[in-house]
C-alpha cells in the first residue's frame, strides 16, 4: 500500500512538473508582441519574460531553488498523506461489519476462543481492541475493561498520528512560502540599492516573493481542510468503535471460568 501511495505522490509531482515544462517551452519562444526596430529587425522583449515561472524557479538563486524543491516536496507529501488517510480513515477499515457479525455470533454461542479467532482473521483497530479484552477473560471483567480501554487509547493514538502528518505539511507549506517571500523581498531591495536597478531583475525578485507565497498557500489550504475533515471522521469512528466494543463484551461480565 505504501508503494502505491508513493507512486501516486510521484505522479502528482509529475503533474506539477508538466505545466512547468510547458512554461519553460513557452518562455523559450519569442513573444508575439516583440518590438520592431526601424531597420526591420525583431528585437526580443526580454523584459516581458523576466517575471515568468521559469525565471522565478531557476533564476532566483540557489536558496530560492531549494525553497521550490521543498515546496514541491511538501505538495507530494500532501498528496501521499491525503490518499493514505482517505484509505485508512474509513469505517470499513477500522470497524469492519464482517468482524462485528463474527464476534456477535461467537459471543451468542459463548465461545470466546471463536471470537478471538475472528479477530485474528480480520486484523485492524477494532480487532486489536477486542483481542486485548478477550485475552484477559480469565482475570475478571474489570481487567477486561482496563485492557480494552488501554488498547483503544493506543489505537486512537496510532490513527491520530497519521492525521498529524497532514497537519504538519499544512503548517510547513506556508512557512516555506513566507521564507521565499522574505528572500525575494531581500533580493528586491538589494536590487533597488544598487543605484541603477535592473527593472527585469527587480520584477523577477518580486515574482519570486509572490509565487512562493501563492505556492505555499496552495499546498497548505487543502491540507488544513482535509486534516479537519479526517480528524472529525476519525473521532466519530473511534466513538462508535468504543460503543460497539462495550456492547460486544457485556456478556463477559457473567462469564465464569472453570479450571481443570
């Protein structure tokens, strides 16, 4: 599964790179509105391309290029964690109905070993929680409740850790964009301070500042939105899992273990 998600992330990065390559090809062609001199020769208006995406990414200095790599990496990570969470944060993955039916059937028969085998056949958060309880059936209902509570907290923490990475990307992306903005403005003021500033270079510096901000926010906004969507979904599923668990083990309150 992780390999599949990695391939999806790489495809997303390729999807980002294709528009960049198209922009590079367009920037290499002469502008349609090139100025024409009195001698009839075409003078390429280089200033029209000074703020192009190609110039911003590749001609703004090593630090700016590293910032763009970091932003593209954040975009790939955002795709990876979004797809991962969309696959794992679902009721069918956390509380599968097949497991619920199997455990209810086993408990109706009073067969704890069969219920434990059903958990082994359907691994997942709910199966782990139930297995923790069934494994302590000989120690009394209070111990079962404590084991289930501890296991439920552990499974909830594992689930929330997946979502935390999506939040991390959502927080880092605008910071990277802000760093690019600061770097671009510093370069712009350095250009202005040169006495006779190059207008094309100045436009490139300002474009660097604005493009990185826009790119960082473009990555961050969906990440934050998906984080809260998945978090709320996970909370609902966890609450339902806890309620189902207590419902399925209630018959263990009156179980008596007969020692040979």
